[in-house]
């Protein structure tokens, strides 16, 4: 059978959390759910043992009770959060509106499906029986999507797993994985989620090593080798931004970067502003490099390129992303495509291209890690975490 790749990709890419567009009026036949479970059961399984057990709940009284437990475990919090965010334009506002809607209407959803598995996670970190259920449950969601039904992967109710087990008669020794509300979907269009392109989140051969193209066997600098370091910092983007946008801050932590000065001190910083960076390296000596701001969006991104804005020797970028209870700071560099010390070294010893690149990337990685750690220390010092673990308290 020839695959219709576009349709398969479409189903995979548009299986999103459906909450407000669940059709609460149209009944869902068990047969279609069973068909989707048959498909899901083909997913890989540790030891090739089928140990998944699925519960389809359509009984109104049981759904009412599940909805109560969900409301107590998370729904009330979701509704209160949405009320706080309503009209603010906060990045979480839409998700919270949708989550609150589900909490308010869970009992009206035609079917609630709870995938479970025989076994209890042993915490060994080894993939085993327990880990055989998520991929299957996700296949179920994709199969639903392909048939015009929608669902949302939810786990908040699992903080009350004992109550759910008692309600549904789930015996000890079983693990509940998720709670999937299922209904026909209103409308068919689904927007893609905002995600980074694969090249930004995929490392080649070693963690943190990126390539803009390739990499090819000769590890050519024209393919744009790079490094990414990231930290989740328990501070707001505003606190972190002051260090990120301070072109001198890294000098205290890097073994190579000595300091920088704006070419025009008094001008407001915008894309195109220039500064000169000073560096030192035991093998290279001391040198200055002209730098040009390539990205400037307060509290979001600060980037610059070196030597020539049209043909940079390297491209540097800090970007900040607000996540639950923290800010994810990402610091990346891509070498080339223009000439640089590294490209000169490669021109002299082209047969050592791969080694020169990997050594240079490692040096950059160490320094970038030191800088990002310095930023973390300073930002968390001026803004202590709001809760003990800093995770539960969303930044406002
Ligand atoms: C592990 C996990 C647990 C989740 N738990 C809940 C939940 O309890 N309630 C809920 O409304 N959504 C839950 N979600 C759904 C996410 O909030 C959802 O993915 C997010 O709203 C983004 O929507 P999207 O899936 O369409 O990108 C969960 C998602 C995952 C992956």
C-alpha cells in the first residue's frame, strides 16, 4: 500500500489539544473508539507484551464524578487562572481559556477514555513495560483526529489517581496514564503549534552541536556549525534581559571575551547598532572584532553578528522564552558563513577541518555555559524564586 504521506503528516501535525471545539451535542459511537484502540494497540510494547487496558467512560453518573474530581484537582485553579489572565494578552491566556472551558464542560463530553497499563513504574530509568503506553495512547489520539474526532491529552486528574481508581474499580498494580476527553470536532482547521525548526533542537553527534546545513562528511565550516546552551532560570525575562543586553556582562565569566564598547555610546540600541568586542586566547593572542546587532527585542532576543553584517564570521543570539515559573534562556552561536579565525585555521590545514571545528565549538560551549551560569546566578539573586521549587508559581 502506497502511503499518502501528506495526509499522514497532516494528521500527525494537527493532532492538537481540542477543548473548546469538542462537539458536546453529537454522540460518539463506541465502535469508532474501539477501531481507534485497535490501531493504537499496534504501537510498540516492551517485551512485545500487550499490557495496555483502556477504559471508555460514557455513563453519565461516572462522567459527573470524574468531572468533579477534575474540577477539584485542577479545574478550579484553571478557571481562577483564566479569570486573572482574561483580557491581558498574556501568552497563557488562550490555553487557560481552553483549559477552563474543558474543566467546566467535562461531564458533557460524550466519552472519556483512560488508558492504563498493567504494572507500576519501577523508577529504574530503563524503558520497560510502563513506557509502552504513551506512544499507543498518542496513536489513539491521531487515529481519532484522522476520523474527525478530537481529544486533549490531560493528566492533571492523576494527582487524584486513587479517587479515580476507586471510582472506576481500577485494581492495584495498574497505572493510569492520562484522561482523554473525546468528541467529534467542530470544524476541521487546526493551526500548527509554534515550535522551533528541527535544526534548532537537533544536535549532531554531540549534545549541543548544531549545523545550519549538512553536516557533510568533511565537516565543512560553510555548513554553519554551531553550539547551543540553555538554562531554565527562576527569574522573569525582565531581570534576565538586563544581563543579556549588557554587552560587557560575559567578560567576567568567559575565558576568551574580555569586554566590549558601543561604537556610539549615546545612541539607542537597535538592529544595526555596532560595538567592538575584545578577545584573548592563549593560542591566538588578543584581537578586536566589530559586531553588529542583528536582533533586538527587549526581554525576548538579543543577537549580533561579527565582522561583516552581510557575510558574518559568526552569529550570536540570546533568546528568552517564558515557561512555567521560569524563563528559558538560550544562547547560541553559528560559525560563518564569512571568514573568521576558525576559517583561516581551516584554510591552512583543510584536512583537520573536523577537528578544528569541534575543538572551537567546545571552547565556545564552555564559555557560553560559564556566561549563562553567571546570568542565572545574578538574575536569581535579584529575584528569588516565588515558591520553594520556583515551578508552581507562574510569573506574572
Ligand atoms: C503531559 C501533559 C499533560 C497535560 N495535562 C493537561 C491537563 O490536565 N489539562 C488540560 O487542559 N490540558 C493538559 N495538557 C494539554 C496541554 O495543555 C496542551 O498541549 C496545550 O494546551 C497546548 O495545546 P496543543 O496540544 O494544541 O499544542 C497536557 C499536555 C501534556 C503533554
